[in-house]
């Protein structure tokens, strides 16, 4: 599970920026091309963004693919709250909207999109959630940042940046749609500004 | 919040949270695979000492769709009919390792009492003439789906108020959500002391249905609970219908899109005419479908997270 990246955390920016807005933009453009190349075109592609920050990332990737290919790309969102393995160790949180694009996911290529890949547990939950929604022909994973420390045999197919990090560090992704600006920052957990 | 015994256990934020989650659950209801793993390995017992079709089956479906194991125990056919006390019954059931008790009992306050005896989460599915909180939550949720915000909306609750736990929970829930509630009943079925309560909670009372109906944004008809009546509350059923029933004539005085609610089971021809029950504006079946979503939401919020002390 990625370290919490709540809006408002950045009232006192700390640590240092590892990706700025231009880096994020370039990474997403590259990921978009990789997805197209891997899928041999835009046919049957469905992008599912994982809440919270995977949702705008999926939309941005879809826009890039649309501008290259000139065809609309199906985008949806996936909430994995109900599928988490750590439900019992937190106070309950309400689920967010799961939106499956028209046409469903049966027989199509689903690309899960998330901001940070860390333990892999969120993706495990997402695979279970996808399983309840239908039967895609292929499921792939695109992440903006892979920070290592996997706890499950899960890997990403498309990575914006590999960011070796210590467990004691926090990787925070900020996106314009949610936080008002784009950046990826790494900081020490508990560090005082 | 450990139990759900009364609408008073919830503030507006908690109700909002339940509705938001219910909206997601409503989507699951329309999926091919109606299953979420959130309550896997948890056990929910429906302990019903009074008859019920929709509440019990709706709690059972809600629990099953969240992957909980749900078991039904009814008063008839259980050891209660051999004379076992309520306390012994619930302690026995809980000794099996139960996480939640969904309970309906004819004694007001029984859910509260049971919650003091057991460690399990207790959900009140109707205690005597006291409360039926999930019914009020699903009514408010179904109404919001139709009307949007209930702030300032004029809602009439009509019928046998004295014996109605649905009315008590609904008044609490709807006034919390800002609705302008008027309750209508014959003087014999108006609970004693309601004026003080109405004044404190900000709702109105009336004996005249025809005066209230034209201004209403929604009408909730309540069942005439003959099984709880041990006296003469009105001269004849016919007279009740004429004065307080949602008849075909009264239906015509409503706006065509004014929602009509009834918690069921309906006495067709007594408090509600078939024309009204089956009208396009009737939410009776929407209430049932909202019931599953809202009960999934309630079970999820009470059972999925870490244990609260």
C-alpha cells in the first residue's frame, strides 16, 4: 500500500522532488506509447484507474493515446476498498465509485493504472475486483512510480520511474486534478520541516 | 458506533456515509457477480421474534452479498416456544461465535437490552413500537434518489402512528436531514405526548389528511397494525379509509411525480388504494431494492473495520 498521500499533506513541503510536472508528463507519454505498442494498437483497450490518483492518471494516458490514434479509449475507475486484506486493521472507509466503461471488460485488454507500486497488495485487491467485474483477455499494470519492497509476486508492465526507496521513506504523488499541481516527492517518514 | 439501535446513534455525517456506500452497493446489485469479499469469515445471525418478509430476507441477502455467513432464527420453531428467555436465547446464539445479531422483537427497547448482554454488534431490525432504524435509512435514501436533497422538502407521514416504529425512526432521520415533516393520524392513533416531541424536534402534526396532501413533496403511508391493536381505534375500516386512506380520489390531488412510500406489507384498500400502490410515482419496490443496498452499507460499516471498543 502506498504511503498515504492526502491533499493537505503538503502544507509543509519536505524531502525532495524526484519528478516534476514535465517529468510526469514525459513519463505518461512514454507509458501511453508502450501500452499501444504492447497492445499492437488501441483495439479492445480499457484503462481502469485505481482510486484515488490512478483515476486521473488513467484519464491522462487515455487522452494521450486518443491524440496519437484518433480513436476514443474506454476509461473507467476501480475502487478496491472492499477487496483489501487489511480492512480489519483500519476504521472502515466508504468505497469510492467503480465505473466500468460501456462495453464492459469481457475479452478486452484491461490496463490497471495506479500512482505508486509498493507492496503489491493494492494490485492484488484490484485483480480480485476485476475478476468480479468480468473476464478480460489480458490484465496489465501501469504505474507512475515503482518504489520496490514487494510483498507479493506482482510486477508492473509499464513504469514511469523506478524509484529505489527505503521503507522509512514516504513517496507522495501530487496531481493537478486532486492537489492542484504535479510532482512526486520523497521524504523521511516523521521528518520535521 | 458499535451498534445500530436507534437513528439517534447516527449524526448527519454518519447517515451521509451510509448513503454514499449504499450508492456503491446499489451498483453491485445490478452486476452479474453480486458478491464483495468485505465480510468474508464473519457471521451474521438474523434473530426474528416477529414475522417479516422483506426486512429479514433483505438483511440475509445483504450479508450474503458481502460474503458473510448469514443464518436465520425465528421465534416460531426456536427454543423460545419452549419457554427459553430472550437472554438465554441470545447468549446461546452468541456463544457459537457470532459477529452480529440482527434482531426483531415485540418488546420496545429489547435491542438496547440485548446489546448490553452480548459482545456482538447488534442491529435493531424493529423493537416493538420503538424504532426500526434501517427502514428509516432506506426510506430517506430512496427519497433522496428521487428528490435530491431533502432539505426543506415537505414530507407527510400518514397512518397508525401509535403502533409505528417506522414512523418514529423516520421522523428522527428525516428531520435530521432537514425535511419538513408533517405526521397525520386520527386522534386515536396519534401517540400521547407527541406535541412536546413535535415541538422539540421541529415537525408538525395534523388530523386532516386532505389539508396536508396538496402541499406534500412526498407521502409515506403506514400500515394499520391490526395485530398490535387491542382496542377500538376507529369505528370501521371503511371509515378509516374514507378519512385517512390514500384513495384514488386523493391520489388525484397529488402532483403526478410526488413519490408515494409504504414500508410494507400493504393493506390494499385500507390505508392505500391499489391505484396508489401501483402508480408510476409509487416507490414501494424502490424501497425494497434500496433496502438491500442500505443494509449492505450498514453491515459493512459496523463489521468490516477494526473493532471498536
